[in-house]
């Protein structure tokens, strides 16, 4: 795909082993979130135990949160160093790693911005993830104005993607009006396509809805393709990024698009071993009958698919937003518990 199309892919993890594999296969970026960091620590704890103990000694008055964030930042910096040659060669258009703001700040625009501006100081090729909530939309514009390349996450819908792109455009235009450079900035907006499918299945189970089961696998694909069409028509400078993989449609159906795909390691291996034809699928429409069934049975799909399906004020109460914030919060709590075990030694 990376050799035959313009579509790019990232490693959906800060694991050094997985990032090494991905770079060998043509990846040009990486991303993290609280769940990913926790999973990397659980699976590769031997690589981090010594450093965690050092941080506990070096930071005698630190809380578990302080040490967790210090470790999180160091993991991002290490990944950024691996990606730096791509960043330099492309003049900032490739070779970035995303680090995510504290999930607990999802309602506080100022704290989102403050942490984002701190992350920007870690290294040149950091990209900062914030949730696409009402607070996040404000923070995207301000962070962009300050020169941060953002990665909008906790995003599932066309209205969210448009709001992100518009906020970024406002921030870019404010910078440009003051003569500040934007040429090496690389904003992206994630659409977590698999979580759209997951949510509609949950709604169907709860409300006892029966439709062609194939429809569910195409819901997130339809949202992504509709957002892509609108982005191209409007000329937004934000690139779309597909995330949350559940099946090969979440990879194959976006081939040929000027997008990035952040792919977990296990799906990278599956896709590399598959016989799916490499060609432009992005411009192929989702079957009309699938769209008709989804629209007829799920108001939440209409909210996700239609550009005017939701207002910014409604983002905070949209089901997938709430479910994902809960999961990220739990991932963060689990991460803190891992660190705590190195601080409170029970003999």
C-alpha cells in the first residue's frame, strides 16, 4: 500500500519492538493513548522496571501521576527519536508521534491547552492528541495558533471532523495573519471507525434491532468516506486518520485516499499476510442498501454520517464519546496502579 498509493500508515503503539517492525514496512508515524501505554507496560514491563524505580528515587515527592506522566513523556520521546529522520526529510509532514493529554481534562479547555503546550517542548516531532469534545474544539484552535500540530481523537463523526478542521483553519489563519510559519505543521483528525461499528451493535442489542449484519462492518467506513469527500471539497489542511480496527475494511477501503491509517501491530501483520488487492478503494461508495438500513434504524448513525448531524454542544453526550472517555479513564487508572506498585512496597 505504501509503495503503490498515497495512503500512509502509522504504528498504533509506542512499543519499540512494534515500531521497529512498522518502520521496516513503511510506517511514517506512531500514536499513543492511556490504554496503549498501559498495554505496553504490561507486555514489556521488563524493559521499563529499572527506569520506573529510578524515577521513584529521582522524584522523592512525586505522586503516582507525576511519575506516570514522566514515563509517558519519555516513551514518546524515545519513539520520536526513531521517527526523527522521516520528520527531517519530509520537513515536518511525516515522522511524528502522538502523545495524548490527560483524559481527566476533557471538559477543561485551558488545562488541555496548557498540557499541549508543555508537550510541544518535548521534541520537534511531537503531535498532541486531545479529545473532540466541546472543550477540545476550543483547544484545537488555540493550540494550532501556538504552532502545535494536533491530532484530534475521541472522534467518530463527520460533524466532529468538520468542527476540528474548521478550528484548525482558524488557528492557521491567525498564525499566518501574524506572519508566523505554518509550512511544517501537520494537523490530523482521527475517526475511530471501528468504535462506530461497536456502538451501533450495542444499540442494536439494547433495542433488539435486526438488520443485515454486514451493515455494521460498513458504518464506520461510510462515516470516514463521507468525511473524506467533504474535506477534499472544502480544501481543509487537516488530514484524516482512520483508527480503531475491527476488520480489513478499516484498512482496505481507505487505500488510495490522501489519509493516514494508525494500525495496531496485530492488524499490520494480518494485512501484510493478506491477499487483498492493493488499489484505490477510497472513491468506491458504500452500498446504498447498507446506508439505507443504517439510517432507518439508527439515529446515532445519522448523527455520525450527516455533516449537520450534531452541534458542537452535543459532542459531549454522544454515546461513543462517553464510552471511549470511560475506557481511556480506566486505562489511565490502570497505568497509575502499575506505577503505584513500585512506590508502595508491601513486605
